[in-house]
């Protein structure tokens, strides 16, 4: 854990002690006076022995900052950002901040694995998961990741969460690679459904085998080319607590019915959140399509 700098306080004590030794208990100026040069050297030597410890940085991130995120595994496991500092957006980077959630000073630290308080959840929904962005990026390779300050930063006064965008690279659907970003956060969100929609190819009859969205045998591909499955529609459920599997299935019927009605002759596959998904913030129902050959 980093410590708050004590260099100035220590130097002040040293100077006070030296001044006390030079004047206490004597009126003999010749015996007590110290040449200015010697005093400066002694003070400098003592101060040099005191380590300069940087203060904890609690400054909030800003929208548009760029970062180097190694892969999706890091993003899924980091509660607080564990990468390097922000980089220039002209440099190679794999994440960009699109939102910042702010919390009140009274909030306790949202520790990993602990349910968020109502105010923290509301701030995250507003800063990291606003409905307008949900609608544009759901079902695409544009992923959103959120990072809290460290516990040390929180204790020092940091009250924010950083909300970043990253793009899953084309390749095996079980892969963790991220694509280098070349657009701003607003451009990425606007292009999500035209440039980064999810399409995959895989073996197997789509009448019996649904989309393998996390498999070494399936591959994310550009939707402009040939694919087996394509994301068609999705909906983020907004209930405050997990509504149960029956309600999520009912929502799926609503979301995918229009797809089935419009795309007659196509196979459809659906997915809905489990309790574990819900607790992790994954609350969307998804409908996929595969055209019959």
C-alpha cells in the first residue's frame, strides 16, 4: 500500500531540532554558531534520507481517454483497473472511456462479490448502461467494461467508476483478443450494428445446433460475408431483481416473435439470462437467426 508523503513534515522536525541544538544552554556565540553552508548540507542530507512517497491519485477519469486492455479475461476479472495509465488515442489502444459514474461521499466501497447498494446501482445504470447505448450495442462485438477505484483510492476520496468500450476481435468465439480501436467512443457506438454486429460460422445443422458463442469450433466473422448465425434482436430486462426463468423466457417469446414472423423460413435461436448472469449485470434476452440453405 502506498503511503502519504511525510517528507515536508520530517524536514521541518529536523530543522527545528537543529535550531534547538544551536542555541540551547549557551550564550557563547563562538561555540554555538554554525556556518550557513554546513547547516544547508546537514539539512539536505537528512531530507535525502526520507523517501518521497507519491500521494494516492484519486482524480476521476474523463470521457474520451484511451487505454490498453490486454484481453477480455483481464476485463472480466479486474474489479479495479490494473493496467497502465491512459495513452494517447493516436497510439495503439483497445479501450476508450465512454462514461463515468459518480457516487456520493457517504457510499461504502463496492467490494467485489458484494451486492451493490441502490444508489450505486442507479449510478452505474446511468453512467455505464444507459438505455440509449444498450439499444445500439446489444448483440454486437462492442463490449462494455466497468472499473471501480482501488480500495486505497476510495479511502482517499475517489468516488467514481470508469465505463469503457472495447471491440471483440474476429476469430474463435472462445477467444479473448480485442481489436485495436481506430474510432472515438461516439463513432464506435454509432457503427455498432453496421460494422460490429455479431455473426459466426460453425459446423452442425442449425436446425438442431444453436449458435456457439463461446467455442473453439465457432468463429466470429464479418457479417458482410458468409455466416451460419447472425444476431437479430435483443432486449435488456429492467426489473430490479432477477424475475425468474419463466419471466425471462416469456420476454424471449416477445422479443423473438417479430423476428420469426418477418423472417419466415429462417431458424431462430434464443438465449436469456440466468441468475448468475443477472448478478454479473448481463440482463439481455437475445435472438439469433440462421437462414435455411
